[in-house]
C-alpha cells in the first residue's frame, strides 16, 4: 500500500518477497508511514444496542407510551436538537456533536431484518443481502482490493478475527496488545520457524501456511515497531474498550499503514433490567470514545479518522415485561471525525407508529453507510467491495 | 495389499481423529481391506449421547411451545453436551461414526440454545451417519431442533414460511442454484406447512395448518406433503452428486477430482443413498490413498483439538478451557455459525489463528500460559475479573505412554526423522531441522521425545492432515 513496500515487492514474486520481509525488518525505512493516510475505526456494539434509548425522541408521545418504565425522561435527555437527545450517559458524545464532529444516521437497517444476533451480525459484517451467506467480510474485501495488501492493513483489537476483516486474498490481524503479540513471536522455536529462510515457492497447502506465517511475523514486527513510536498520555478508562482505543490511537499517531481498525464493545443484549446495564455500557463507550477523540485531536489526527459505530440491530419499540427490550430491527449509526461535510442529525427518525412487526422500518440501507465510507472517505470503488451499488450519503 | 505407515495414518486421520503411533504400528501388517472393514466394524454400535435428560416432568404443565422453549433453553447445558461429545470423539473406538456424525452436523448445521433438542438431533444424525442418507434426510426434516431453527414452526397454510424448503434444496440436497426454481421453493414450502414441534418437543404434523391443496414441484402436480418433496429431491441425481462433492472434500481433498466424484455419484445413487457403500468405495480406491491427497487438508479446529485429546488422553480441569479453545480457533461444536455450516480449508487460517495453533502444543505440554477465550458472546455481559480468573489457564493432564512405548532411536537426527514421520503428513522439506534439533531436551529418553514431539506439533505443517 505504500511506495517503499510496493517498490520492494516488484523485485520478486509476491510469495517470495513476502517471505523475505522478516529479514529486512532491521531497515525500518521500509515502513515509511503513509502520508495523509485516512483510516476508519469501526466500533461494533455487540448484542443489539437499544437505539431508541441512545438517541431519544424526547418529544414523541408514542415513545413514552411504549416504554412506561424504560423511557429516558425529558429532563434527563441531553438535547441535540428540538426533537432528539442523547442518553444521559453520553455527555462526551454530546460535546462531540456540538463541535460538529458527529453525524447521526437514523433508521439504518436492511430489508427482511433478521433478529438473531449471529445472523444479523454476519449480514452487517459481510454486507450481504438478508438471504445470502457470504464467506468474506466487507473490510476484508476492501483490503483485497489494495495492491500488495498485508495483515496489518486491517487490525482488530480482539482475541480472534471477525468475519468483517476476512478477505479472499488477505485477512486482517487480531490482537489485544502489540507487546503481548510480539512476545508470543519471541518464543524461540516460533521465532525460528517464522524467520527460517524459506525459498518455498510451491503454491500448495504448506506454502500457504508458511506464507501466512511469514506475513504474520512481518506484521507483528511492523506493529511492534509502530507501537513504540507514540505512547499516549491521555487518561483512558481501564475498560477493554478504553485500552483497545488507546492502542488504536497510538498506532494512528504513529502513522501505521492501517486502513481499518476494528473493535467491539459488548453487553447490549438488555432483555432484563435494561436501565442500569444500558447506562453502564453506554457510559463505558462514551468515556472511551471521548478519550480517543481527545487523543487524536491533541495529535492532530482527528481529521484523518472516521469512526463508525453500529450494532447488529436495534430493539423493539415497546419494553418487555422484564424491564428490558427484545431484539428489534433498524437503528441508528454514528459517524464521527474531524472532517465531516454534514455533521448533525442526518435524517429523520423512522415513524414510531408505522412499524414492521413491532420494529422500526429501515429508511437507509446499512450498505449506503458503507459506500459512504468507501467512496467518499477512503476513495475506494464501493461496488467492488459491496457487489452492488448503494448511493453514498453526503456526510463526508 | 498392505499400506505404508503414512497411508495408515492418513486413513485414521481422515476417518477419525488419528491413532497413536503405537496403534498404527500394531496394525501395519493388516491389508487395506482388513483395515477398512475394521473401521466399519468398530463403528457398528450406535451409542446415543444421554447427557441432557428429557426436561419435561409434568406434561400438563407445559401449555405451549413458547413455554417449551423456555424450559429447554440452557446454553450451559449446550456447552456441557459439547464437551461430552468432544470427549466421546476422543475416546471412542467408533471413530468413523463420530467423524461422520461431525460431518453431518456441519451439513445439517443447526443452532438453537435448547440443549435437549440439540442432543436429540445429534443422536438422530449419529444413528444414520453410516447408514442411509434417504432415511437421515427424512429424519432430519422432522427433527424438532431443525424445524425450530429454520422457522418451520411458523410455516402455516395461511402464511407460509419458505425457510426450511429453501435450505433443504440449497444446502442439504441439490446445492445453490442446481436445478430448482423460486417457484419450486415456494410450492415445496407449502408442502411442509404444518410440520412442527408440539408443546412436548416432539414432531407432529398439524393437519389444520397443513396446506392440502395441489402443488406443482419440479414440473409435477399433486397433493404433495413434505415427505413427497424429500423423495423427489432424492430422485434427482444432482443430490447424490452434491453430497459426494462435499464428502470428497471432507475425506479426500479440497481439490475436487470431477471424474472420481462422478464414479462416487454412481455408487451413491445406484445404492439408493447407502452411505456405507459410498464410503467403502472411497476408502478402497487408489484415489483415497494417492500421495497427492495425503497431508493436504487443513485440520478444522475440532479435528485438531480432538487429535490432541485422543493422542494424549488430555484431561482439563475445567470445561470452560476447552470451550474457550474452540471459540478462539473458530469452531464450537453445536454452535455452527449459520445454516450453511462451517467454512473449510484456508478459511480456518488467519494470522491470529495460525499463531494460536502453533502456540497450542507449547501451552498444552510446556510451561507457557495462554488465555483461552474467543470472541465476546453477544448475549453475555463482558467478563468480570473474577469470571476471567475462572478461565485462568491450568495445564491439562497428559498421558505420553503411548508414544514412549514405541521403539525410537537415541540419535537425535534419526529421532527427528521418526517423529516427523509419525506426526507430519505433509511434505517436510519446508521444515528447518536445525531449529528442531535445538529444541530437544536431551536430559532423558522421555524428555527427548516429549520436547521434540511438542515442537513438531507447533509447526505449521502439523495443521495439515
């Protein structure tokens, strides 16, 4: 993706060159950071975030009628405009919004919504139609499009890699901590195996495993080196989201050649006793994202970053009998960054009375949000990633 | 005709989860036919998993299916059943039956959090795993877990739900786009109306919601029901072909040999879908034992884990650890990702999972620690510190005696050759022998074997079976 590496790779075939990279690591010149490189940070809220209590229609009687116990009262809401306000745990986000660094897209979903966590998450991660099963993720396919992709082009802060970051040709890299990842490769035997000079050109299964290992080793070295460049002094919360976003910020500031960062925040499946749980997980999200944005701003990187927050579905309009809400359909997504064309509330919230089986009807296909990111932010051909054309939104 | 050591290992890794070097040695004088017949003989008995008892004690108390769902729901019990099955795979002599149960579990991939019904489906599949595909398909179509998972409960005359009818054609028999139309699916959906689970968790045909009208499916018109549709699907040779392709990839190689698959299809179709006859044909063929097909399959996480469990009789202190390993590697039994089942071959490998696989033996047998957890469950809150502590790594008990009983040379280079021959099925010219040499702990015969075997299992090549 960057000139240094690309020039180097022209020397030999892809397989050979990538197998040789580990030995070249001593010359860090190879990894000249990308200049003015834009990246996207995806924050996945796992479990189905209750969009209606996140962005609250505080002038809507239907909302209050449907949620006698769970509705956020008017005086608790953090107002955004005359109709919508944020959950009281999101004070940091309210500030981001007021600064013109946030866009809220309402009613995002897809036709024939699936209410299974797993299936709906797969649909979001693969950007498939509701009735198609795809084996690759939208961000993995984005990396596939790049010339000479490497695992570190798409990073996930997690123990295991999400489908979203798996392409046909290249898969991203998942880790929790670059230091720990690096130390795993320092185990002498793994080290020796990963670094063994290998002139294996054979395109068979052994060749595939060896090639993946060599790419892993060079990616791990690259990330370790990048992670040494900048150590954040911003006070992040000690949650796994906080720690993960700190790692991401450090890599962004170090100008890591990473197009996509991915991280999940769980605990949104609030069937029972929602109020306290939702306050907690939204509060954790708010604190971590606020610190992250502060960090990026301080380092003048916020203009190069677009943050997408989504969940696999919203929740039903009506509360249930257990002080919670059940799986729903369309919901809102957030886009944040220092360079938004159209900050604010992008579109109206879907009707609370014209429901689809008790759920909000989607008004924006989630893949339009993806094509917005691809076409207007990363300057990538969205049709090649999404398989069909979805009109981008004029947000960035 | 006798087989080479590698070919015998190949036979056991593909039709089961691998046998110890000693067992392989002991059987080296048997002919191919004897070995293959022994496989079937060892798998003759059908032993159901009975971990989850039938949970309904008082039938009158269960008013409806909604209540049934509540009573049966237990993710904890699903995990327990998972571990029971995994240990069964590792310990049973009926290796081929469990391996094929695993194959059909991926084929008829079902995921509902109702442990009892998942267990019953697993038993149904196990019963037919080496028997008749015709009978299995009929049984699975009436299987409560399947009907609930694919929404046939909501498939009523007044408001048909095509989900089951679609997947039966798309995934279970013909394969996507192979010889059916949208209209065939719609009409077949009508034929399955009223096939549902009753409040006691058993299959029933509800005549009130069944659509008794005429349907036109594959150009034929009649008052068809679900069984008729299944028979029509089995009449199509394409069904035999689709299953044979999948089985070829599972048992022989990811690179399909169309000519051989045609021969398999003939055998399968002409035997009226006898799985045993098909498997015997495959195992007796030269194709199965061809050098190009040995050591080319990337072991799925289950195959990898059970190979360790079986070879070393591993005993984990806590089940959560083995569940965590399944999650981290990307395959949790009884929890397939979706109705299409698990992915295959290269899809198992990314940077993170490969590194994990390489560290696994060092962790299992060495003095390393590893947090064995996978992705966060969407239905669970994030783990607290105390819960995380419960996941804390504890080294499992491992029994090396099977390996120690084999004659092995003391000379290190010869020992490397011998252990590579026993543990690695792929080509070995990619392996750096000097780093293997350095990994040897020469303090005793046992330590020499243990240290070397552990590091051989940490090689990328060990992932290939």
